[in-house]
C-alpha cells in the first residue's frame, strides 16, 4: 500500500512538470514538502521503514547577467537618488533586495562598521549574518536623508528606523516603476537580483 501511494505522488509530480510554463525548479520546491514529510515519517514517527528515493526534476541553469562597469555608470546616472543609494549598496555588499529594504539603523555599528542582520531577515539560511562593511557601504548607510532633508515624518531619533528611505518612509520595492524606467533610459537589461551576481563575480575576479 505504501509503495502504491508513493507511486501516485510521483505521478502527480510528473503531471505537474508536464504543464506548460511550469519550471522544474517550481515543481521541485513544491514537492520538497512531500520529501520532508516522508523523512519525518521515517526518522521521527517511525511510520515507514525507509525513505523512498525521490528524483528531482532536472533544472536548467539560468543565464546570469553581470553588470559591466559602463552599464553601471549609465544606470546610476539615470536612477533617482534614493534608488541609486540602494543599488550602490547592493553592489558593495551582495545582499538580497528583500534584506536591504528591511535593514534598520540598530543593526549597524558605526564605530566598528559591522552590520548584524538577524536570522528573521534571511529566509534561505535562517542564520544571523555578521559582516564588516567596506568604506563605501558604511558611507551609504550614514549618508541618509537626515543630512539632506528637514521635517521628515519618519522618527529619526528611533534606533530601529529603516536605513533606506524615500521622503522619510521605508522603501518597500526598489525594483518598481522608477527602476524600470531608469533601465530603459540607460539601455540596460538587468533584473535587480543580478546585482548580487555582479557583486559575486567581481569578488571572484
């Protein structure tokens, strides 16, 4: 009976993979839950004698774009100041977009230059990340709207205020309309996440 149910689940995976416009990576993420349940049923609950071998769908490696220095120059020229600051920070640290916009000032120690990112912001690793920022990244954090504007509604005295703001408010989506328009004007084709790939490539070089 257990084998029969397992074969039915595998058939569901195959049918899902056959649907148009469904990537293999999407199918694998969906059925990772099933694999986790089977593992728990074996190791913790003792409901099954062994974990069945589960073959994942073969994923195609995407083409990763890397921003050239010339493209970077053109893009930064077209970006509004609040997005330019975020893009420069992404290129200086390699952090993900969701992590960058969630950073708050209490995570940064200006004396040591250390940024401590709690595990709650790191969905993949779920581990606290402590990094020593370079000079450019430190400058980008400290050079916020406090020094350029007055009368902002954001509580500037609060330690947990967002690092990256626009008109005193937290930036929720840096890859919105302003980002897309800047890309078009700069004649650059790039996904925001590829700033992370650019950082990694430059570090290796």
